[in-house]
């Protein structure tokens, strides 16, 4: 008998066990749970939460922040990775640039395949405990004022940090464990 089928079975068992352990420990974040972590991440980088606005004729909410040294506010919409909800606006507002952010990656247009590949990548890394980030089914759509360099320096990866997600879910005030 050859050894490779036995090795393949044991490898599949190992991968399945690690993936099941990670899922039981809260591997991915259910939809709708990213907003509190986004609020924490934004506040940690000096943004001031102004208000939450329901976008007309949709179930989508927009988070509005003031940024230090910026005349206009930053607007954030937590979007589904599937992009199945109706488009919110065809083009960004005058004087704004639109960015789509998923963990450590940013795009000017919603590249479905690239976003999906990043989601799968972080799912695999999380299954093996090789990343501090928890993949979600959501990404951020940022409406950034063009004359606001302070917003470009914000590290949005914190919103997906398992520490931020856990603290935001528990309503804790600590920025890290």
C-alpha cells in the first residue's frame, strides 16, 4: 500500500480539525457586526463621530466622521462583499474620492474577484491562527474628501482585528486586550 493516500487522509483531518476549531472560536464575523469595530478604529485614529444617516430608499446606513484638519466630513458605508445591494451612488460627490477597503487592501473600484480572493486568503490564515484579522462578509466604502490627507493615513485594518471586533461586540473601552 502506498503512503500518500494515508498522508492525504491525515492532512484532510488536520485541516478539518483546525478549521472547525477556528469556526467554533468565532472565525468569521456575521454580517452587521463590523460597524462597532469601524467606530472604534476611526476614533482610535482621531476621527470624531458626527452622525449615522439612513441612505434614502435603502436599508443602508452611512457613518459620518469629522477628521482633524479637514473641512468636509468622511463618510463610511459598510457594504456587503457580494455587492448585491443596489448602488448607492454612481459617482462620488464633487470633491470626494471613493475607496473600497477590505482589511489591508484598498481599491478605487469594487473589484469583486480581488475582494473575494482577499476574503478567502484571510479565511485560510484565520483557520490556522496565522493572522490577527477576522474575515467578514463586509467591506468599507469610503467617501474621502480630496483635500484631507489625514484620512489617507488611517489604518483601517484595525476594524477587522479580532481584538477590536471582540471589544466592540462587548462594548469595552480598551483599545487592545
